[in-house]
């Protein structure tokens, strides 16, 4: 385990990574940080300051200078950021003017903390500097990557956080993380241990709350390790999936324990969420050139069922990443986040255009990816791209249902899809695979959202002919969905199914029906979800993609109802 941790530490960057890990490590060692590294703020050589007992039990002021990688001669004394210059700055500036009054009489330990080793060619220089500057009150230490790995293994991954018997699962997860066929079972098993296997029915004591925060921080560390290893092995999709699972299970962890308003838990959750955002950014940066290239995902096998499945997987992942930025732009009114969402939406439109199989969904469950993508395209004003894709989807899906071949099968089973591709099914078996569809109603509603009324009319017209015998239906979450949504598929034990849906010929009638449905409160609003209440609406969409829970129509209903004409003065008077 120590070798895994050491390798993980060697990949950390000084800014934003090592300085984020060290304070958590020190806290677990009962050395309390009193200042942390800040970007753009003059710190007089000290990255992290902390107070606690040293190895001999003496209360001490610790001043940490953080460096990454092995330290050689250039690192020692070459430029203003070299180790020697930084130590001089601590001695000449920080110790003279920035030590707090309550710490003036404490012994001081200045620690050069690195993720690597002190190279042989600079060891003598460092030892000489220490000999020249050590006093009765000021002492120096060097923490190497090996020493840090020992401390992390002992204090952050200790037996109270991850059971020793489960550490083997972390090793297996890391060993297999690069495999495209790996189901991530070992990583999920660790997350289950950290985030699910604890009784949440009894109100938490203060000590238990601290323990819960520790578990969240350990989850963040596990995710960081998985991210680093997956990136090294060239399979960021697996890291993305683990990141989703961490975000969802951690949210449920703090929700059921009533910790949503507990600041330390909220801060620990944000750390997990931010790691997933970094995974998403790395994923987008790596695959964007492929998305922008013709057949960059399809690799010229435009209608192959396996390739089509991968194309829709990429559509869902890319749309989710974009929606995370939309959420941030809404929360923070951020121009940068909105610009990022716009760039991702443009890449999504290119992915759709460059891969023809994006118009031929093969699973009814691909309605989830479609809705995620349409949400992003709508949020970034790319209505024309959405309409063009809707046209292509409707044309191909109707043709496939008419031919009883290549249509989105309602079982979402790969085995059934392969059997149909190989002409290995009877006519009756094929009919059973087209018994129902949530994908067609999804297309029709999004056509109304984007004011593509001519396409709605075309689909409405064939619902009794080409789509004859296909039960059009949609699933709506209800009050019982929240406890299930972030844990796994929610549609089997909660929600309400509307079926069969018969779409009216007139779009205005559909809009009026949706308005009545909303006003009658027959369908619950999105406000029943804690994630939506706390401005994290993208978590609901993430849960749908990750656990294959149907996309809630409540997300598109407001856009449809918004098309309802305002009542005339005469109607308003009559109503009153």
C-alpha cells in the first residue's frame, strides 16, 4: 500500500494538490493548521503553518515549505523560488514579523516537505544550511516522499478509515483501472464501506460527525488516487465513473445524516465534487480532438451497434460535463463557467455531426443521453443544432420502427441487441423488443421545447401507424424517489409511469395539458430533491446517467409551459 501512496504523491503538483492534502494529514496527526497556502498571496516562504506536538510531545510551531519531486542542485539554489532562498525568506521575514503573539515562545520546526527525495548532490548543502541556522529554538527537518507515504498510510488510510482487509481492494482497483472491461467493483466496494455501511437512523453525536467528515475526506483521497492512476493508465472514463459514484453516494451520505448544513461536511463534500470537476476537465481536454474529427468516435464503422453504444456514452458524458458548468454559472453567475459550457456544447454539436450513428440510438435508455444533450444545447442557446439533430433522430427512428430493424430496443440488453443484429430472433421476439418506448415521447417533447412544431406534427401523425403497437410512456419521479436516486436505479421502487401516452394533434393542446398537469400537482416538482434545493440540480442528471434512471420530464416541463400564451384581459377578468 505504501508504494501505491508514494507513487500517487509523486504525481501531485505543488499548487492546489500537495498543499490541499497536507493540512488534512496534519489534522489527523493532531497538528492543527493555522494558515494554508493561498494563490497570489505573499506568504514569506511558508506554505502551511500549524501548531501541535512534535515527536517528543513538545508543543511546537511547524512551518512547512512545500516542493514537488526530487530536489537537486538547481532546486536548492537557483532563483527566487529555490529551497535555499525560500528558507532564507522564512528566517529573515516570517520569523521576524509574522509569528502570532500566542506562538512567540513556542519552539519552531521548519520542514521542507517534498513528494520526492533529496538528491545526493545537494544533501551536503542542505545539512550544512541546517547546521548553520539551527538554534535552541529553531530546528529544521526534511520530509521525503517516503516519509509522507508512511504518514498518509498511517493517518489518512488508517484502520479506522479503510479496514486493512479492504486495502487489497484499492490495490486491485488501481491495478485494473486501465482496463476498458473493468467493472470497477473493487473501487465501489471501498466507497460502499466508507459511505454506505453505517447506520444513519440514529442522530449523530459530535464525535460521530467528526468521524463522518473523516470518511468523506478519505473518500476524496481515494478518488484522487484513482484519478491519478487512471490518467497514468490512459483510461479517464473509469475515473469519471468513480467520480460520479463518489459525488452521488457522498451526497446521500450527508443527506441522510442531516449534515447538509454542517459546514465541515459541506466543505469535505465540495472537495470530492471539485476532484470530479478536475477529472471531467482532463477527460474533455483529452478527447476533444477526437470529438472534433470526422468519425473520431465511430472510426468509420458508422452503424455498428457497439460503436453506436460508445457514441451515445460519449454524448452523455460530454453533456454531463457541460451541465456541471451550467450549474456553476447559475450558482456563481460566472462568465468563465458559462463560456466553458458554451465551448463544451459546441464540441457536443461537433461530436453529433461528425458521428452519423448519433442519429440511430439502439437502446430505449438512450433517451437519457438525448435529454442531457438537449438540456445543454438549450442552456447554451444552440437551438438550431438541437433541431437538426432532432430531425435526424426522428427520421431514422421512424424508419427503424417501420422496418422492425435497428430500432431502440426496450430491454436495453446488449445480448438482445446482438441477437437482433445477427437475425437470431423470431418475429414475435422482435415485437416484444418494441413493446414500449420512452425515447419517442422524449423526442416529441423536446421538439415542442425547441419550437420545432413541424417535427412534432410528423411524429404525432405516425403514432398510430408506424408506431402502432408501441406503448409510448414516460416515468416521473415522486416523493419516494429522493432516498433512492443517489444510491442506484430509482425507477423500480418509486415514481409514476404515464402510459399509454396519446399525443394531441395540436401543439397548443399539449402545452395546455402540461400546464394543467403542473397546476394540479399530479406530478411532484423538482423541489422534492435536496440536490435541487441546494443548487446542485446537475446531481439529479448525473444520477440518471450513472444509474440509468429515466430522465425526469419535470426538467423540460417549465420550457413547454413557458410557451403557453398569457391570458387576455377578458380571460383574466372572467377567471377572477
